[in-house]
C-alpha cells in the first residue's frame, strides 16, 4: 500500500523523491508472545532452521537513519 501510494505521488510530481526502508523485525518486538515466546513458562516455540540468521533492527537505530 505504501509503495503504491509513493509511486503514484512520484508520477504526479516529477521532483518528488522518497526512500523506502524495508527492515527485518524490530529488536524490541522479537521476544513478544506473538513470535512464540511464553514468558510465564519460560519457553519459546521457534520455527525455521535453528542455525538461521535473523536480521533485527532497533527502533531508535532505525529512526536515527539520515534521510537521503
């Protein structure tokens, strides 16, 4: 939805420029119950490969990125 909106605005205004950031999950959200963590029982259900890398970004780090 955001990509479609920005592309349409760019067509309407040739000087309009934007940068679209696509991040992995935010670090602050990684351990939420939604992602399989059970804080009462100190367990987690993890899906995927046990040795897989996960890209995370902290919210303060993300909002501090300079605009181009």
